[in-house]
C-alpha cells in the first residue's frame, strides 16, 4: 500500500511540475513585435479579400 501511494504522489508531483514549467514558459515568452505584425497581416489580407 505504501509503495502505490508513493508512486502516485511522485507521479502527481511530476505532472504538476511539468504543468507549472509549461505555464511559466508560455507566460514569460517574448514575441517580437514584427512577428505579431507579420502573423496579423496574413489574417487582414484574407479578411479584406473575402469581402
């Protein structure tokens, strides 16, 4: 019983750590302004050509 509990707690801790690291990476990633403008330019071009 103790072995299973230890394994589940270890798995939970590992999953929580991975989730927190992923969330932290997403929140702290810096996207260059030119990258945002380039990605939005394609959407704007499609939107104007459709209408």
